[in-house]
């Protein structure tokens, strides 16, 4: 085993790791959770990246050695959000589900997903988008985005912020920052990723 071998199943995380730590040897990590942990325990990897939420949900929080903050590795658009789809004419269902909706989280996800929509994001493309509310409580939504080549050799980043109170404003923020990425050559990186 290579002493600095890291395992991840995400091209997005892999690209960001390669930028930060070019000396790491990063290998794909496949299988269910037990299989992945077994590979770590057998020494096939020096470290692996897994979803902390999944480990907690399965009663294994002690396996979490560190958390990766968004400042270091931006997540995928809409990461961790749960969407429930209903028929348009089911007002009764909409009313039943209304207490589950978090309007502020929904606005964040709308901004993030607009980035993915405009750039044609998929699991084959190292694309990240992360929106968060300003800590001052001024309804200011901050959005950071990234597109990278699969090897992490090329990275384009963009960010923006604005006051957001409506769905249209959230989508407009996502579109604005996505257009900045496109202007920096993000579409070329995405096209290359999809061809390989």
C-alpha cells in the first residue's frame, strides 16, 4: 500500500484533493459501507472519505476521524437536501407536507441547483456548488462554485452574494455565478469530462 493512498468515490472530491495535495495517490473507492471500511481496515488505503451522515445513521460515529469543511472541499449542488415530488393537482398532499419544508434551505438548494442545471452537471463532472446564509441575518445568500478537470490540474472558481427572499432571486444568483464559471472556461472542462 502507498502510505499516502486516499480512497473516495467522488470525482468532485478527488479533483479538489488533487489541487490541495498533489502528492496524494487517490484511488476509486467502490462497494457498500462495510466493503469500503473493510478496505481501510485491511490497509488497502491510508484514509477514505465517506459521508458522516451515513456513518452516524448506521450507528458508527466512532469511525469518523475528521470532518471536511466546505471551505476545503465544496459539496455537490443540493448535497444533503431531500426533495419530495407530488402531483401538481394534490393540494391536500401539499398541505400535509408543508410543515416539512424549510424555506431557507429550499432557497439555498435552488441557487446551487441552477449552477448544475446551467452547466449540465452530473456525477461524471467535478462540479461543486455551496450556498450559505450570511451570519449577520441580512437575507444575504453567498454562493461558491467550482468546476475542475478530473485530474485536478485545471480548476475554475466563482462566487457571488446578494439579498435573496424569493425563489426567482435564488435562481438568478445561481445563474449569475454559473455564467462567471462559463466565462472562465468551465464548459470546456465539463465537455472534456463527459468525453472521457
